[in-house]
């Protein structure tokens, strides 16, 4: 998958799309607190080698948003404050240019100990939610790395046997990962970390299955629902219903390769594959031969394709169309953050929507043989 909204900053063949629900820590925090209410938190630390009189502070939505601050003496510091939500926070050591991500709740008495400033043997106690976070980091995140590794292997494989072998390993790793997520949610659904884990699981899903996300969200309860992660998951579920199977496709118009305005509604009466791609997206380019084969097989059976490019460079867009022999209708506003992609909440590519002659979405994200099989099912 290629992230389309990071394209302007970085161009890579295989970019992991990171949902904004995990990139933004919500802003519902308060300013620095000196006196600790009874229901607030306390963080004590003992970091050997921490420079004398070093500033240590707990940050909220950004590093400039200070919740609590202390001056360390002899490597020892104490932070006190009160939180308005259960989100993760960042403990910042400016002199060391180091940070720690923590989960802490009001009422927690957290203790952080390290024998050195490299934090190689750091221990964090006194917070049940942070213990849950460490379980996620050490037991679930490594499984995500395996999934990403085999996904990359499959995308970069030069032969069909190589791709098939990597696909088998990817499927196995992905199933193990998803099982671990389900087990965590069932055991820890009331932990703030549960919302973070659920968000990561959605991030790892190449099909961005909002139905699965909604099904899993019922595990969230208590503190988990007080997080910004949970609020953004709710929004992702709502966004996922746009273009969902069984809904009416949303009409739009954009210029084609000749500059003529083309509307999706012009294709009503046909089966249409609405395909989002870009010339710079290598997974898209690798998938194009499958799309070409499907088009050639079914183009005379009331089927066509409308491709929407996320490109900004017109020349690259047109050259990719020619090179990949994409002989159907293409449109793009050449804005990068394509308006149609935003309308359908397409945040990574390739993505597609199969639309029936009445304008209803009947399938999503069909790739390889799945696309041919679905078209054969409805057109033969």
C-alpha cells in the first residue's frame, strides 16, 4: 500500500500508511500543575547520570504543551499533575534529547528507574495502563513487524512463486497478529491501551475494513472510551461507511487526460471499477497488469474502468498510462490530495470500488485473481 497524503514529503515504493488516529495525541490536557489534587498523578524518577538541574516534563498534545515540570537533583525528580483524559503522554528529557511514551492515569503513582541515561534497563512501575502498553510493545508490535516484513517481501518479489511463497507467510503472520489483537481486546478492553491497539490493528489492515473495526470497538469500555484514540476510531468507522458495500456510489467530476470533464455518473448502466492509483505508487504499478487482464477479458460485457490518479505531475501520470497500457478512462485533478480520493476517504493506494449499473457499490479492493473471479461471477 502507498500512503497518498505523505507523498509530498517522501516518495518510497513501500510506505506504511499510518492513520492519523495514532499520529495525533489529543489536546484535552491541562497546563502545568504544582499542587497535586488527591485524584491526580505522581511520577517519581531516579535516572543515574542525569545532568544536575535538568528539566524533566510531561508533555500533552505536543512537546510545547506542558502538563507537569520538575528540576532533577541527583538524578531524582518528581512530577505532579492532573489529567483530563486517559491518552498516552510523552516524558521529555531535553538535556538528554530523549523521550519516553507513557500511559498514566489520575490516581497512579508511577516510578521510573534507570541505571543510565541510555534507558537500556529502564523500569516503569505503578501504572496498570502502562503495564498494558508494555505488553503491547513487547508482544504485539513484533508481530506487526513480521507482517510488514512479509508484505514487503511479497511486493518486491520478482517471480510468481516468490510472491506466492511470501503471500502464504504474510497470511500466516497476519492471522497470528489479528488473533493476538482479539485476545488483548477481550482481556484488556477497559484499558486506555486497548484503543491504541485497536487503532494500530486498523492501520495494519490493507483493506481498511471499517466493519471489522466497528465489530472490535464493542470491546472498548471504561477508560478506553475516554481516549482520543477511541474518538478517532469512531470517526474512522463513520468514514469507512462511505463507499461501503451496499451503499450508493458518490458522484464526482474531474478532467480526463485530454482535459475533458468526466463524471462517474456518466457510466451508469455499466459495471464500473473505480480505481485509485498513482504513477509513483509501485504496488499500484505491480497490480496494473492484473487490472489490464481483467479489463481485456470483460470490457465487452458491460464492464469498464474509471481510474483516478493521485498524481501531481501530469507528464508522469500520462507516461505511466502509456507504459502500463491502461486503455480505459483516466481522470485526475493533479492536486496530490485528490478531491475524489478525499470524498471516498481513500488514504492509501491501490484501492478500488466495484459499482453495479444502478450505482451501488458491490465490492471493494479486489486485486489479482479476486478481481477476475468477481467479474466472472457477475458477468458470465
